[in-house]
C-alpha cells in the first residue's frame, strides 16, 4: 500500500532529477543530502524488488515506569528508517563524493573481497531527564537537572555477515526547545500522574552535535541442535560532541531458535540501531510463520565519560549541574521474537550511578518494534 502511494510521486521526482543536480545550490556539499535521498528513492524500489532488499522502520521506547520509578533518565523515544543496500551506487558519479568515499573506505574490519552492504539510516528522537523530587519548583542542586533533548540523525552502515561499522551524526537541541516538559506533561495527563513542578529550572536552550563511530563484531554463531543456536556480538565505539563525549565497549549474548541475521537488540542510545535484516534473515524471506524466531539475550555497554551535558550542564551558559561518574555501565536482559516481517524486543535495563549524589542505580524498560517491507 505504501509503495503504491509513494512510487508515482517518486517517479515524477526522478524525471526532474537531472535538472536538480545541475542547480547551483545542489553543487554545495552541505546541500547534497536531498539529492542523495532522491537517488535512493529513485533506485531503491527497483533494487529492493529485484534483490528482495527491505526497507526497515523501527520505533524505540524506553521508560523508567517499567522499573516503577520516574526520575533520572525517565523517557526516550526514537523513530528510525533504514534504507535497502546502497552498495550498487558506490561508483555512481551523481552520488556526493563523501558518500562514495565512505563506500570505499569504511571497511576497517572487512577484507577487500568481502561482499558488503551499505545502509543509510535516518532517525528522529527525544530524551527526557528529571530529578527525583516531583513537587519542588525551586532549583535542586544535588539532584539531576531537568533536561529535554530533541534530535535528528543520519547514520551510515557498512556490514557483512560478521561485522557492522556505523558512522552517525546527530544534530538537535537541549533545553525548552526540545519540548521535554510538554511531552512529559502529555504522558502524565494521559496516565493520571502528578506533573513535575520544576521544569522552569531545566537546562537552557543549546544547539548540540554528536558524532559517533561504533564497530560491532559477531565473534561466534554456533548451532546447538536443530534450529537452536547461540551467538555473541561485541561492540566498541567513540562519541564526540557538546552533548556527550565518551568511549564505550560491550557485547550481547543471544540464545534461541532461528536467531535473526542482524547485530543484536536495538536501543535508543547512539549507534544502537542494529535490527535491519541481513541476507539470510527470515524477514527478507517474507516468512508467514506466526513466530519465525524466538530468543533471549543479555547485554552490557560500559562507557568512560568525559562529558555529559545532562550532568555537566550547559556548555556556554550557567545552569544546574552535578558531579558525574566517569565510568558508567548498562546491563540489560530480555527476549526478542520475529513474526512475519516484524521484530519485537523487550529488555529490563539496569544503569549504574551516573553522578556522585545519586543514591543508587537506575532501572528502566526498553522496547523496540521494527517492520521490514
């Protein structure tokens, strides 16, 4: 249905594509994202049909109400869209030079002869952070500052069966413009909860930028008999920006029936979009089984943090802040299953203390829902 609606419009865009690329505006490097997406829309429907390469849309939701709290990292949502493989366009002169350079060179952990796939991932997300005191309207110097974060992101994936490299850029706002107060009030109105009274003390408006690189490596995948198997996916990365600067390392162990051909359970965190199906995944085969895969998982992500705007406060303006912990870890456990073209996952996450005044660890739930078509 979606393709029937979109393809006629896309066809008209493709007809004018050569004229767009001749315009002066689209010769500028920072204006080339639109032509890039236009190329994708022009070529991908045919490629996806011929090679059964799906688009994947994912919705992520994290909230500490699953852990029966409403404080610290209290809510995170993200919507992402992953394209089919762009590898066939790596020599297309109409693609911007930076994309062709990535196609050729973002393969540090891949051999030249590897059969690689490349995906473009677009995302939109919002995070909310609050203190533990719901009723106080005055500043709370020893508790986490109120903060909202609204961002858009573009990621580029290079992968084969055993490895995935992600380069990602997120651009957005921290502060009132991120609409954190309005989003939390809407949720609390819906569920009949008291509203937080201290949003006037939230971090001030600040444009933020985050650059992320992360490598994931499937260290093993072994059969345990029949369709039962297990695997382990390690990851390591680096993030730079005024919203956060850190290095991270971790991994995920999965065990179950018909493990999906992807790189683990996706999360809201930067670099956490892992669920686009690989070549042998049941979602590419358009399986009609009610449940085509079921597994349990446990994962850990440890970070050494140099900067966290949600704890350190605004970069160039005076704001509330707390003394952050430089070493933080998330430990999660849950289950995931495939049904048709859907992947559904749920995890309980325990995060160690993020700042010195925090009395104990934090607990929240993480859900993800992805559809490949």
